[in-house]
C-alpha cells in the first residue's frame, strides 16, 4: 500500500503546470488533494479533471502572498479532510527579467512576495497542522535549477529560488525530528506557462517595464526553451518517486549536473585560495 494513501496534500499554484502534475501523481497514490490557485477559472477546470480521475478534491482560490488566505485554506482543508499531511509550495512567477540597472521595486516585490514569502506563509500555516496529528508528513518546496545557479538578467527570480533552496535545507534539519520530511524540487525547462506569469500580476505590482518590449523579447526567448523542455506529467511522477525515497533535492534534468559541478568546483577553488591568504594566516579560525 502506498504511504500516501488516504492522506491529504495542499498544493499551491495547482491549477496547471507542475502543480497540477504533482496533484495528479499524488491523487494516483490515493491522496486527498486541496488544490489552490490564484486563477479561479483554471482552478475549477483543474478540479474537474482530478475528480474525473477519482481524486478527492477541495478547490480553494489562493493568493500565496496573502497570509490570511493561507489561513482560510488551512481551515477549509481541516474541516473537509481532518488531518493534513503535506504542503506543496509550488506557486511561482518569472518576474521582471532585465539588466541590473533597469530593475524596479514593484517587479522585485512581486517576485519576492510570491516566490519567497508564499513559501514562507505556506510552511508557517500548514506545518502546524502536520505536527498536530503526530504522524509525520512532507513539505515540498518548488524552486528551480536557477536556485542552484542563476541565469542572465534573472535577478529576482534567481534570488528567490536560491532562497527557497536555503530555506528547504534549514527546514529539513529542523523538522526531521518530528518525522516531517522536507524536499526541494529544482527543475530546469518544463513545458509550463511560467514564461507568461505576467497574466496573473496584480495591479499593485505593475511596473513601467512589465509587459515592455524588452520583457516580451525575453519572454519569447524563454518560451522557446520551455517549449523544448520535458513533459510536465513527468515531473509529478518524479516528485512521488523522490518523496518515496526521502530525497532532499529533487532533480528532473540530470544533464545539468556538469554545469552545477562547475559552480561547486569554483567554490572549492575559492576555499583553496583562502588557504593561501596572507591576510588570514594570523587567524586561528581560518
């Protein structure tokens, strides 16, 4: 019997893409799914798709940047399914992709509030529910390969995804004693609509460069790479496999290993340089 059967997962950004793929994969394992998304129309359609597959679903609209909305989802999930065993912090946006001297506060704030604070609020709100029943559970945070090594002009996105990786590492150490396993998903290019996240940007985050010619150019370039990415259905199955194995880092693109190793080598070389440092030789803590 699957370890996930008859347990409950709350998934943010679950109306399409990676979130929906994870929802389907967990549903196939017999989990109840609390599906959330900021897009009400897509949420209703996704919920119907899951129900047609025999999955027990509760659909709730959620803007992950609003902590009070998380609290509402937690209340509704508890009333419907009783115990909650998993939170999948998947909702994310691409943000503004521009040179450093063209970045604007509103674009940064949007990316920070969704990609980082959305994860913080999700864990802060749902982990207590997982702790409450004492049966253990899972926290799954969706970062990106950009969290392991950033890409050109992706400042806000890179920073938030790197932060999600660091948070996941910290929480994994903190929660393991309570049998709550933390994993961080770091995919590269997957066939989703992350390149078009502008469609869901609230007006209070609109900036002068959002939707600009430069932004659209980057979006079009990114779309081409995403269109050549892996099928999104693979990601959900990979996540279930990794959770079954207790993996902290969940990778979907092993071909990126050599690129990440270059970064690790550069870090290791920097430590070697510090060992040769004249300035540090007088220190007993070096």
